[in-house]
C-alpha cells in the first residue's frame, strides 16, 4: 500500500496532498475489508465512514482538536488512522482492541461510545469547557441520521443552538441505522437533499443581480428578505437555521477532497454551531455489503471474493437462536390474539421482530433509536387495551429506565419487555453486556421478572407474560438455544413458581435462566464425588418462589444461587433478602455466584463466563471449595471445644 503503510498517526496523514487522500481511503477500505473477512467485525457500518474518517483527521489537528464519534460502529477507519492498524486483527477479541470508542485505549478516542445519540451532547460539553477555560481548539461530533432521531441528540441540538458555542456536527446520512432509518426526520433529510436545486437557483439569481452595473449589490440586498421568505416556506434546511445552526451541504461523503473543503468552511464559522450534511452509503465499496444491510452490519469471517459467510464445519446443525424463536413465537401468538402488537427500537433483525414486521406489518413497529419513546409508546397502547411486546436489548433498555418506572410500572400497565442479549454478550463488550436488568427491574413494585432455562421455556414465558395482568420482563441470552424441543404449543406458567430438576440432599443450587443447564452439569460432576446436590430452575426473580426457597433453607445446609448478571441487587440478593425477612439468614450458608462489581471486558462469551466461574466447572469448583471450607470450620469448632 503506497500511503497507508507509512501512516502511523493523523500527523502522517496531514503530510499528504489533498489529491492523495482518495487513494488513502481506498487503501483503508481494502485493509478494513481484508481484516474483517478474517475475523469479523462491524464491517458495513465502518466501510460507509472511511472517507469521513480520512477527511476529519486531515482537516482537524487531532488529537488537539476533539473528534467525537457516535456509537463507534463506524470508527474502524478512525482506529486504523490513529496508530492501531497493526492491532486491528485483535478487535473484539479478549485482550484485543475494543470494537467501540474507549478513552483509555487511545488519546484520539475522546469519548467512550457504544450506544447511539451521545456524540452531540458530549461534544457540546467539550466545547463549553473549552470556552470556559479560555482554550482554543475545534470540537467535531459525527452522528448518523438515525442516531440524530434519538431524543438525547435532539435535546443536545436544542441546547447547542441556544448556547451558540462554536461546534461542528457532521451528519453521516446513509438512511440507515442497523436497519433502514424510519420516521419523519428521515423524510425531512430526504427533502433537504431534494431542495438543493433551490439552493443552486438562489445562488444563480443572486449572482445575476450582482452583475447589474451600478445597482447590482443593492438589488441583491433588497431581494434577500424575499428569498429568505421563499426559503422558509419551501426549503427544509430552514429548520436547521431556525434551531441556531448554520448548514453546509449536502456533501458527497465518499469524496474526500469535497469533505475536506466542507470541513475547512465549517472551521471558519466562529459565531455558533454548524451542521455539515454528508451523504454516504453503508457498506460502501463492497457490493454484497451494500445490498444486505442486515447481515453485513456486523459480520463473522467471510469470503472476500464471494461475500459468503465462512461457516464452522459441524456434522450437527445448531439449534435456532433465542432471537429466532422469539420471532416465531410472537407470530404464532399474534395469529391467535389480535390485541398483541410488537415493537422494537431500530433492531428488527437483532430482536427477531423482522419476522413479525413481515407477517404483521400493521401490528408491529420499529420506532428507530428511541428507547424512551418506545417504552411510553407501549404504555399508551396498553391503556387502550392492546398488549404490546417491546423487544429491546437488555443494555439498550437501560436508556428507558425512567419510562419503565414512571409510565409502565407506576400505572401497572400490561406491557411485556423481551430483553434479548441478557447476560454476557461477548465481543461487543462493556457497553453491550446485559448485566443490570435484574437489578433495575426487581427494584420497583408491580413488576414480574422471569428468565427461561431454554428456548422451549421461553415460548411458555412469552405467552405467560402477555396473558399476565401488569408489566412483565423476560431476559434471555444471545445466540443459539440449548436444542430444546419447541414443537409444542406454548403454555401459561404459574407466576412465581420454580421447577425442581434434580433432588439432592444437603445442598441446593438455585439457578436462574441461562445458568440452569451449567448447574445441572455441575451437579452431575458433584454426584461422581459423592455430593448429592439439588438443582432448582428458579424461573422467577420477582416474585420469588418463597415457599420452596424457605423449605430448602430448612432442609439443607448450603444454598448456592447462580445468575449471569451483576451480583449487586440481583437474584442472589433477592434470596438473601427473603431469608432475612423470615429471620433465617443465620440458619443456612448461602453462596451467591454471578458477575462481580467490575467492568467486564469484551471477548468470547464462554471464555468470560469461565473467567468468572459461571459455567459447569466454575459451579462445581465453587461448591467443592465451599464444602471444604465449611468442613474445616466444623473441625476447628470441635478442636476449640475440646481445648476449652
């Protein structure tokens, strides 16, 4: 590669001529494609922003000037240009580069980003801090058109237009999030593009008036108010101006010199914020990616020539994913109950709602990147007798926490939250691990909270939640199920009742959700060592199966709780609280197993679960170690009695 091999920092990039930059972008795109074809990654999203990254680092004096990326899906080219290209083969792997923006990974990552719609707020904060500290540098936020529709982004735009601080916002307009962009704002942006002919016409008229000898300048000035009136009436870009932003656009986001020119123009605007409207194409430069936006947003390894995924060879077909089972089950339920509606927030493919959208387009909704709106939208439908099911990733639903409390739980409305990606999700890392949902759901009255042990039980729980009066949340993991039989019709489960899977003596393992099968495996291994442990499929965190748990506390000497979530305020905490309420906390030894109080990095999910003891080996080892400690304490007590 003629240029990229010599670029180890943006300073190296800025030594080149503008006319060389398009070739640099081509080399970055080739490098990115070759890397992602081997290891996977956020391929489509990053390919669409290659030229933007090159132009931004060329036009701005980074890291002195602050570049704030939204989401991070689109930042692979940014990583390549900022000294990390030799580490790109480690991205998303344990101990390797983060798939998103991470402040402690590089000084060029000015703000951590995994969720959408944060960049303008963060950039505005940086700009205000710059002004208050009397410093001098540019702040530039890059945000996608779908992220712009997020409530937080619109709130930031409102504040930025009011404060008039110097700020540059690049709108990466590809009419996509992970799925095609939806909503009125998308139509508005399309009208801006269509209105460019008016912009050009206005300039031509102005130039013609200017050319009139002697009076041209006066004529142009007199016509200004008339032209502005026309603009306000017919030009969608006028809304941007009314919000306090200057507008530059639109610009071909895949033309690096044009982008550099637009950014240089934006840098000259000193009296307030400016939006640079760049048009791009997701997956630019690779036909398979451009045509299949769902599959190519994030990929595993693929064949660079054909674009086909490289599949692991196996004689046994994999079970369907929980996501797919959810979508199929929703379609079955909606076929029988016309009051059931489905909803997602810009993740139809990732949640299985794409199947529902296809079969029931009039009863399913993709609201875009707007989780807060999604929750309250469901609440509104529920007040009128519909039965909304909101399929939102566990980590994304955190963004609608107040709405879950204020608009759903407080009013005891019939809304079901189907939380995909609960637990450790793997390569996407800290911003995407769904480890907090047990804690934030079980802390509020009226909530019912459950988790299935397998995909068949998930079908039962989905029907149960829809039939139950009041708000319900179901959490289930990412990826394939365990291979359970899903051919039977889903049935309604009794709320708050767990399931005894194995009866033992003296030791009881209460496992929640994804931890049930590892607990069963551990119990089988313990049995080989002469340790007979019961295994309980807890099913519910709220309400707990109090009757069974209290009975277990009376008939066993060791109780082990296992959950794939943070221990703080989790399932184990709920069990301990129950024992305390019944003055039984001192009658039995309780060991809680879960995720410790620390940030969990990215990496293979099985590796991470093993690291924190959340697999069959980990449960087996913990039980054995606990038994040994308890035995040593017994021996110690006997010795002290003899000595005494």
